[in-house]
């Protein structure tokens, strides 16, 4: 709380200056109020047409149309500040002007040829993701699944001790405690030995847990550190947060999943009951995708030396075709709100469309857009076993209530919803027909699917699928199933659900 208060006091002068500027502007324009009101009505009408014809989620359009039509001036200003992707141009500019990454040879043709021969539908899915993101498909040398952050944490420390060239850390939340302090101790030691250690964290995501003073302490230990999109004043890019989570060591090992670097994620402290989260360790040439994800952001958003090209060198030999010794396939990528194509949202819709037997999901938040909601409903209605595991104890009560507003339509279609009774589920994963699964940072809510930067790994016929499935079934035993018989009903709940559904895209 003290960190948040200090940050508020820091940015308060900038916010007051913005408010003062607006007050002076409105006072100066007051004599022309009638003309301005007419002009604003015309502009509001044009803005409404623009929103209607724009390619976007229907629910997201509805909330902005309601605001603009009800409060033309205030609604238009809010939309131009926060609802329009044109406000993300500063972030786009930084990415465009950053030092480009060295070219990566496209040697994926043999992989796609072999995959298409055995599973043409899966090949289409991977091709779509690769074309949309620019990140290539790889053979999966090794991927180890961790059903809890508690299990992954000691392995992260072991791998940090082995670092020889570089350590890259990028997380939404950092917080001093056993987990982060243990990692910092090793990273400081490695930095003193000449290892290049860099930390990138989301400023708003860590606003209550990690301050610029904390970051300064890292710098004194030889660790390069930078906040992503720092909160200095009210601006249109505030909605675009770096929700990605990755630890990359020497380009040989990468960790990712839902786990942030704070003690509740390893159940060292208890918040909202038992914290159920998942992650994985990736090795082999597929780690290169994560190294490049980090480098692209560091080069764009950190005011420090860009990542050296030799850290981004391609693997020394081309990836072997399927049939050689490997453990399935993997494609790791990141989502960007700067693009019109929402990769993970479309991926989940695609996976649901091709599911024959089952499609299971972990998510802490459930606020899908119309298209994804429709895909979940259609899959269940045609007989696919669609399941969603949600928290039993929420971390954000209003957001949790919004998620529950989607229960009736999903349950009536045959989707099975379970709530984890021991505590909070922060895991993010999908699993389809023992063939495809994804593990990453993407929640089934509008913010994750459309507004945040996220990272995700899509696996095909890897042994990790079996481990994820076994964990999912074990977790189900600790859940209560929600049905149409044990959810709240009645006019008042229907009315509340309707209002919450309208505003869900803004949360």
C-alpha cells in the first residue's frame, strides 16, 4: 500500500496539470458552446459509425457505443484515450525504431510437410500462428511440466546457478520475498562473474509490490533493470500491459507459465487459500523463440544497451524433421494488442472447432468475447467434453462475479465448470484430444485476449500433454462442479449479470 501511495503522490502533479489544462481549454471555449455542441454531435455520430464498422469484439463495441451515445463528449474522450488502438502508437513506434533482431533462417518446411502428412488440421493451426506472429515451429527437445509454482521454483534456482552468458527475466509482478530474493542473490553473484543479467517488469502490474527504489537496488548489484510502460501520467497506453512471464538462461533453458515472482505463487505465504499455478521448463532450439521475445522488448523499451546479436544466434544445425529423436513439436509466441489479429483468441476458437472428444481449460478469469463464447457453446453442443476450471476463492471479487455472469449460457449449452475449493487458480492452459495443448500467460478474459502483451506455447503430441492431463484430472478431484441447479437465478441476478456482461471488456 505504501508503494502505491508513493507512486500516486509521484504522478499526482502530472495528473493535476492535465486536469488544469482541460479546465483552461473548456473555459476558453465557453463563448462558442452552441457551435461546439453542434460540432461535437456531428463528431459523435461519426465516431459511432467508426466504432460500428470497426473490426472488433461486439461486446467491446457495445460498451463504447453506450458511453458515446449517453455522454458524447466524455465518452468520445475516453474512447480516444483508452478504447482506440491508435493510442498505442507510442509503443508501436518504440518497437519499430528498436534495433532489429538478426534474421532467423526459416527451416520449418520439413516440419510442416511431415505434420501435414499426418495431421493436416494441426498443420494449419501452427501455420496460422507462425504467420501471424513471425515465430517459428520447432521440434520439442524437452519440456518439463510443473503442476505448482512450488515445484518449479527450486529448478529455476538450479538453472540460474548454471548461467554462463546471460540471464533474462521478464515478469508482470515482482515482489521482495523468499522467491525473488533467492533469485536476486544468484543473479547478483552471476553478474559479478560477468554474466549479462537483465530484468524487465511491468510497472503497473508491480505498482503495489515493486518500486523504482527496489529497481535501483538491483542496478547497484550489477543487474540491468527496466520497467515496461511506466506509469508517469494518464495516457492511452495504460491498458497495454506486459503480462508476459519468462526466465531465459544462456538461450538453452526457458521457464514460463502463470507463475509470477512473488511468494504466494510458490505457497510460501497464503493469499486466497492454496495457490494453484502451473509452468514448464523448455530446452533445445525452441528456447530461441523466448530469447527473441525478450530481446525485442528490451531493445524497444529499456533505455540501455540492446541485446547482443550473438545471444540471438540461430541453432547451429537445422531442426530435424519429425521422426528423429524428439518429443513432439512446440511453437512459442507472444500476443500483441498492437495488431488487429488477436492470436490467442483465434487459436482457442480454432482448437475448439477441431476438438473431437474434449477441450479442457484452466483460467483464473472468465470473460470471453462473443466469438470465443460462441466457440465454447458450439463445441459443447456438438458433444465435445468442454471443461473449465476456475478459482474457488477469488482474488478480485468483482471480476470473479463478472466471470460467473457467463455461467448460465455456458452451463445450458453443456460446458462443465468447476471451482477449485482449496483456493485460487492462476493457471492458464488448454488441452485438446491428447494432441494439442497450450501453456502460458493467457487468461480467458478480454484484457488478456485483446489488451495485454502475453506469451504462450502451443505443443503437439509432446509428453507434456500427458502430465498436464494428469494434473487436470487430479485438480478436478479438489473442485466442486457448478450446474444450472446450484447457480444463482432470478430476475435480480439476471439483471446484475446483464450489466456485468456489458462492462466485462473494461475489467
